[in-house]
């Protein structure tokens, strides 16, 4: 075990939580311990966000040493690296900005979806999860498709108005500690986020500074789960464009296969299914005739 005497910033007061747009930071290595084939590194401060609050961890480098994971352990932010870094050395931390900004767009988008669903349709959020390609918000109870269609329009209109995103921090104590905090966090800093005139809600994650940075939100599909809850799959920001590009690529591929325009795909597939049913009936009929002929041949 190697460690120095420099103080390590706690989760809740990390530089990445104070300024989500920082992409580089000078910091001091507080400790570095080997864990299997990797190393657990503590820094005096960091712009690398650890997994938490439904948001995956950031990636980046410490003096060009690759960070493969970042974890919250109590109030410590632990960087998991491929190689050791020298304790006591001042290092340059660099953030994978594309990954971070994507996470900011999804996370801020989720807050808008949940907050506006509650305000306009009395839909309470049971939970959410950010995936690599798509994310979901799970609402308590059923949600009518007509309400979800309206919600999507309301969310995107709110985004276009470029509302400010405000973060406030305060010390955690018994009176203000929300039930949503992990059980092992009893002290430290509580962070709350407000978007426009939407009331503050607890959140430790990284967010955009104004809603226009979310760009857009698109609902993809819904699932009924947990005996009646509604899971809404969505993408936000650049993922909307990426999803559109993937859909257009699939459309072009289907166009070549079906030799018809996209607006006629469904009708074309229906006809092919009907034709296939007819072919299967013919095959069964021929198989029956063949079996009859084989029986007759055996008798002869």
C-alpha cells in the first residue's frame, strides 16, 4: 500500500460535480494500491465521475494512464487504472468528453421526463437506468400512450426554451437526508438539481447547464413491468441522431431486399407472409401425396 498525506475530495464535492464541463484537471495522487491486475487510485480532486445515481462512470486518463473504471466507495472516488501512478506526484487528469457529454444529455433528459410526467400527468418515477445505447424511465402504474405522446412534446418544447439548470449543495443532516440516498452515505454533501422553474430534486450526477444542450428527447417503446408499471425507453441528445442513422441504414437494406418504398414495407411483408402460407399449404399437400404414393409402391 502506498499513500500520501494530501486530502482527497469527497463524493458530493468533486470538481466534476461542481463543473460538469471541465475536461482537464491538475491533481495530486493521494494513494495507489494494487488490486489484482489493476490499481486503485485516489486523487486530491477529480473530473472523473464514479458510477452512481443511475449514471455510469466516466473514463479518461491520469498522466496518459488509462482509467478503466471509477467507483464510489463510501465518500471516496476511486479510479481504477491499468498501471500505477506515483503517490505525491502532481498529474494531469483528462476526461473522455464524448462519453461524459452523452451521459449529461441522458441524465438531464431523464430528469425532465420524470419531472414533467409528474407535473402534467401525475406519473411518479419508480426508477431509471442509463444504458450504452438506450435508457429507460419506469413509471409507477399504467401510462396511456396518448399521455406519453403529449409528454414527449412537452419535454422537447421545454428543451427548446433553453432553461437554466441549477445545482445547489448543502451538508447532509437527519432533517434533509432523502430516502433515495444509498444507505452507506450518512454525512457529506447533498446535491440538488433544478431545471428552470421545476423544484429542486436530489441528484449527485453530472448535468448540462441549460436544456438546449440536451438537444432533443425521443421515446422509443414501452413495456409493462412489475404487475402494472410502465417502462418507457428513450434516447436523448446525439443518441437521437445516432438512432435515426441506424434506422435509415436498416431502411436502405430493407429497400434493397423488398424492392419497394419504405412506406410500402408493411404491405409488402404482409403479401410475402400470405404467399409463404400458401407455399406451406402446397408443401404439406405434396408431402401427403408423396406419402400416399410410397404406401402404394410398398404394397405393390
